[in-house]
């Protein structure tokens, strides 16, 4: 929810209530970005008598079993920064972020798409049981070095037939979509279903880091409805060794839309970056 949406609802509730009763909003969410308006509005004003804030974490959850608790204890050792946010429920932006030049902003994609230096690009990262199928809808402004993210597909448990129907509903059937080349069978099945514009991504030595370096030249403008993209880009970071030294390798997490974005924009990269293997 955007702050202006909350304001609209809040300003619509008026009138006297019987004695002993009061007007109340209950907002539940997972904190992940300390720049979010919820933190500034509710958590940074502890003296406000009309606001009650509470933070819970996995230690308060009586429904977890031993395996669930061990997962968080392992996270505490292996990824303490994520544990601080996902485990303890604290606010924070992960250090060592790969993409820092981004902002959340509402915009009209139809207006952006009319600009002469803007081209649409779509990438597809396959998932199923544990990982989501991810497809970011992007408009790339070559001259201004901006990438607009205006829509997304982010869902687990999708068969190829279901993926096709989701893409059809998004109005992208006739667009060129670059999919993960590790799934050639899925790409062919989608093509057989009618997704004629889909093609496999080119992968080769250093393709991940080359793609990241290319994208770091751009500013990202992310529409508020793309909540999964916002979550990934604010957590996608460089891996660390056991001594806390950052490695030149991204973490294998929060990377489904990030990988799909690399596939989507690979043809815009200059130079002989990839081998066709």
C-alpha cells in the first residue's frame, strides 16, 4: 500500500463513536526497507499516543517446528544481516547491495513508452516448487540511462501452460521475451503454445558479472505495484566469505527477477560478452 492510499482511507473514516470504542487500523507486514514510509510515519514517533507499534519474530511463533527454528539459527551464522531482518524482524537495508541507484515512483508506462529512446524488454526466469517463475516488465531508456520497471510476474507452482496464460493475460504474447537457457524444453513448449517471440538467453564465462556491470550504469525507476522487484533489488547483494569479506559473486537469493532482468537486457550490452554455449 502506498502512503497516499492509506491517507485516502484514513481521511474517509469520520464520525463520533460510542464511549469506550475507538477507530483503529491494524497493519501487519514484514519490515525490509528502512526507507519505507511505514517506518517514518509510525515507528519513528514512539511518543505519539495514537500509535502502537509491535515487532514480532520467529521466536514468538508457536507454530514453528524444530526444523523451522534450525533454519533461522543457521541463517544467524551464515547470513547474519539477513537474520537481523528476516529472523529478528528488524528494519534494515542489506549492506553490500549490488544495485543502489534506484527509487520507487509511480509513473505511466504508456507515457514513458512513447519516448523515442525507450525500448521495451522482457526476461523470464523459470521456477516451480521452491523458486518463483519471474518476469519483469521493463522500459529501457538508452539515452537517459534509466530502466523503468512497471509490472511483474512472480509466482510459484506454474506449469508452462500456466506461464503462457499469465503472459497472455499481461498482453505480452507478441513481445520478444528472453528466457533462461537452462530450460530449453520449457522455452520450446512455450513457443509451441504460441509464444513465438521467446528465445533463450546467451550464457558464457562471466555473463552474470558482465550483466550486472552493464545494469549498474542505469538508474532504476520502480512502480510501487512491483513489490517483489522492490524486495529483491533491496536485498540482492554480494556474497561474503567466512571472514565477512565481500566476494565478486552475488548471493544465490533474491535473484529471480534480477536474473530475468539480465536476460531481458542482454542484447543492449556492447562487446563480445557472451559465448553461445
